[in-house]
C-alpha cells in the first residue's frame, strides 16, 4: 500500500513541549495545581525550588534525578501556564492553576487550555518560536479540528471520525492549513481521496505524537470521543462549547507583526514572553467551560435527560432557592451526595429520617456541606470534595480549611469527608471518617496550611462505597 506524503514545499512539522508524564497527565496536573495554588508570590528561583519540592512529593518521584524534576516543572509551567511570570523576576500561581485547585474540574481546565492554545506560543523555546514565525504559522489546532469535524458531519450527514494519522499529516504538518488557513472543505476532500485510494500514513510515534497529544487533550476536555483511541469523533453532547470554539476570535497577538513579515528576532520574541503567560491566565469568567456533569456521565441524550430529572428531584427535595444547574461542580457533587444519603437511609428502612438530611448554604460557614443522619438518628456531618476527570484519579490527599478542620475536631467520629470522583464510565465515592481522630492515632499525616493538608493511604483508612442515586 502507498503512503501519503505532504508535498515537500508544504511540509512543516509543528511541535510543542511534550510532558514526560503524558500518560498520567490528569493526576499530575491536579496534584501540581493544588501544590502551586498554595504558594505565595516569590522570586523566580525560590518559586522553582518550592515547586520542585512539591513535584518530588508526587508518588514515584522521591528518588528521581533533579534534571527530571526540573523538566517536569518547566513543562508544567510553559505548556499548561500554571505559573504566572512577570518582568520583576517574581513568580506566582497562575489563574488556571488556582481554578483547577479550587474546582477540581480537569475537563473544564482542558477546555480552557485548548481554547487559548496556539502556534506560535511561549510553550516552546524562543528559537523554535522564531522558526514557526519564519514559516508564517498562525494556527489554533483545537478550533481547526472542530471546524473540520463539524463540516464533515454537515456535508456527509453523519458523525464521521478522523484518525491521528489523518489529523497529523493532513492538518498539523501541512502549511496549507497551519500557515494559509485552508478551508476545511478542501482538507476533507483530500482525506476522502486518500481513503478512496487506500493510502496509509506514517504512524511512527515521534511523527504523530504532537497531533496525538492535542486530540487526546480534546478527548479529556470532552470535545471529542473515541472508542478505540484511533478514531476521534465530535461529542454531540458538547455542541454549545464546540460552537464557542469554532466562533472564537481569541488570539495572542504578540507575534503578529513578525508572522506577517515572516521574520523576527529572539529579543523581540523574548520581549513578549511575560505577555504570553498573562494571556493564557487572563480572566475568562465570561466563557463558561464548567463541566455539565450529567452530560459527561451520560452515554446518550436519553440517559442525560433521565439523570437531569433525577437531579431536579433532588434539588426540589432540598428546597434549593437557585435554578438547578448541572455546571456547578461543587453544588452538583453535593446534590449527588445528598441523593446518596437519602437513598442510604431509605434502603436502611428509615425513610422517615430523610427530611433531616439537608444541604447547608455556604454562607453559613459551619465547616461541612451536608447535615445527615445515621439510622439510629445520630448526626453525620459531611464535607464533600468533588473532582471530575477523563480517567479515574488515584489520590492520597485532601485539604480541609481551618473551619472544616475545627469542626472535625469538635464533632470527631460524626465528621466525614466524602471524596466524590467522577470520570467517564466510573463514579467513585470514598469516605474518610473522623480525620482528626485518625491523625491523633498516627494513621494519617497532617500538615497545617491555612487549615490542614491531609495525606493518607486509602487502602489503610477510609472506605469506598457505591454512589446511590435517589429513586422513589
């Protein structure tokens, strides 16, 4: 079989920093985001040292060489924009890191990341940026891929997917796309012709890895879906977000004059270095990428509507004053846990106690989210921590605020931390009872940090339970 080749005068291979932790990217990013968010602004060298210490603390990193740890730090900082730099040699936690640490929404993080990601950008070294400038590169990969797949669906009347090979060789490495912004209809015709002629693509890992990274990140962001990690399709449940991507005019303009003239200098590129990190960490509150948890869990529209109706029922039951939304991660996690608690006492034969199970408004600041009850009518105070990711997360830590830790100290074995971990095809609920008591028994570790940073072995303390969904 013949292999497709991009005409030589149109061939240019774009690239970005490729993290060494790619296969564990979600676990690493949420761990590092939480670590970075705790750091105060400080000189660059001190910030780097503190961040290195945190990276050494990631499971499996304790005995890695400093060079490897430094590579992790620079990849996280440059590629994902977790660190905000300024020209006074001060570094601080970036807005994106703080948001991920607070919300635990990896899916929303990857949407936001891809929304801003472009070539050229300061996620690569200055000499590589200059090379892209000299080739006239002006390319937002996620936006173009979504435009292409949307066009295919429209003209073919079906949700037809693309392979990593097709995306790499017909999009990423072709100047007709990355430089000239070729109309997606022409790219689709080229791909169709290749399919008709049964042309193959060079699928060597080093060749397709950069295009592969982006489509994998788009899958984590729930923009694309795949069943075999080979062919990627539009996710029909994310139409609203996909339209936002396609219609976006957002672009970092720092290199535009150089791109227009196809020439530049390292000094000119370095002069906008800090502007890049300000751009990727800009205020994006007007762009709502918070995850619709039910759309994320659902396999189709019918299941989505069924889950949403269940959520409304839970909301009605707790007399929520605000309109039901599936995009507030904290509230939705608390809704699901509230439904779990109602179902737990119902299954236990104490449906008469359900009215005692209540969500506590945040403004009351009582140190827990849900006031629940045991079957013997003793109180149970529940603090809910929710994360959402593409793959199931492994975890060994949780942060309690000062107020939460103080409440746990006074309520002891009546206090529970419920860690709700939502991922595609799996929802896990982990219960940690009486964290203060466990700490005093040396069964978990605790470091004071404007509250308490708790680390533990989930196999030694706590327990997993099936998440119960409220049903009449």
